[in-house]
């Protein structure tokens, strides 16, 4: 499980989107709860890995969503094997 990309101290628990107010699509990071007052949107790992198609369909029409930026974060999560339990839960269904 990766460490939070914001604080580097606790395990990441979600994909969190941040509006940097630079006119670009929002930035995605793997975070713990330390960003709960700063993030603009989040999807917890178990929720995403249980229904990835649902979440992609849900996020895609949002004006601030960038599939490229989200897929970069997803790639980091998968590379770090995050979270093994969430992926296993989806595969068991």
C-alpha cells in the first residue's frame, strides 16, 4: 500500500482530486485523510475497485475531469499494489 502523496506518513486510502485554480483539469493524488479539508473530490479505493466502470462513467462528464490525469493516479495505485483487498473483493464478485 502506498503512502499518502500529500503527507507521506500514512497509507493512502483514496484517489483525491485537487483544483489548483490554474484553469487546468483537476490534479489527482493518492491520499490518506490528511487532505479531507483541502481536496475538491475523492473516491475511496474500495469503492473504485468494486465498481471501476461506474466511477469512470460517473467522472467522465464532469468538466474538471481529465481521464489522462486520473489514469496516471490509477497507474501509481496499481503499481503500488493498492489496495490488494479492494481488488480481491472486486475479483470475488
